[in-house]
C-alpha cells in the first residue's frame, strides 16, 4: 500500500466482495482480509483511483450483506470510480470446497434491481452509475441488456460489464459501412453459450447486409470446466475441436 501511494499507481483494482470484516476473513480464508476497508481509506485519501469488484456468492455476500457493501462503497466516490458485481464462476471441480449454487433467473433479476437502486442513486448524485452488474446476470436472468449510455464509458469492460452491449454497438456501426457482396461466402463463428444469442443476431444482420453470406454460429459446450461455465474465453481447444467436428465450417472459422 505504501508503495502504491508513493509511486501514485492509479487506478488500482480491488477485489472487495464484502465490507463486513468478519465475513471477508471467512470468504478469503485470510485472517487479515478484514483490513481491506482501511486500505481503501488510505488509498482514497492519497488520491488513488479505485476500481472495485464484488464476486457475488449465493447465500453468502448477497442480500443484506450486498446492501451493506454497496452502501459503504458509495461513500468513497470519486475515489471509487466503479464497482462491478459479477456472479461466482462455478466449475464442476468442487470437491472439498464450500457448497455454492448458481443464482436462478429470478434471483439474477433481483440482484440487478438491488444493484440498480444504488446505481440510480449515484447517477443522480454524482452523474455516473458507479455500480454495474456483469452481462452474465442479464443473460441468466433473461433480460435485455442496457444501452451504451447506461455503462458510462464501459469502465468495467474487462469484467464482462457491458461487453455484449459494446460489441453490438460496434457491430451496428460497422454494418453501416458494409456493402453488398458480389460472391457467395460461407463462414463459421465459434462461441460459448453466454454470447451465442447476441452473436447469432449480429450474424443474421451480416447475412442480410451482404446478401450472399452464410454465417454458421457454433455454440460450444464446456465439458472441460463444466456446463455452468458458459463464457467463450474459458473454452478449451479440446472442446472447440469436439464441437466443430463433422460440421461444414465454410471458408473460415472465426473464434
């Protein structure tokens, strides 16, 4: 912490998860984990920008504990520039680990509503949302993703916050410059379950604009980490090969 302040490394990313010291010690299995708030105080006072992350674990740091965390962190603006709320990723390898379960679609929608109460408050008071749920909550909850303006510059894009919205907006702008194709072309696009609907919609628009293009979107099952891991970035080569085997991939396979 002293070195960060001395060198004025800013902004820094902080995995917060909870502002309840006792709960954070339990979650991180580290007796000093409860000191995170004192670190945030010191960094904020030194003018260091902070980007927070809350990995939400069902039945542990959600509900009233999430309210406490969001309320505590909202007081740190402008030092606390943004906070992402993402669901815990659960692989099929969980022997000797705490029992965790996925959020249901209804629970995902409830989490979004809960976070947006604080996001709306910050938007009204500070002019930026600060608190944003990752795309995974929207996809699991069966909700449409917000528009570009909602994400206030996509400050948490690396955490999967607004990634599908950003991709769609970029694709739509590029399509304005696309021209009708003169030659027939067939390609394939490989992705995971989480992004498949969004990519399929863009692929269909590409086909319509080109006129002679066929885009085959291949949705890959994640057998290596387990079917609950649905993001494209965690697909392995073996699963990609298995998912493409026997399919007509056309001229080019885009991953």
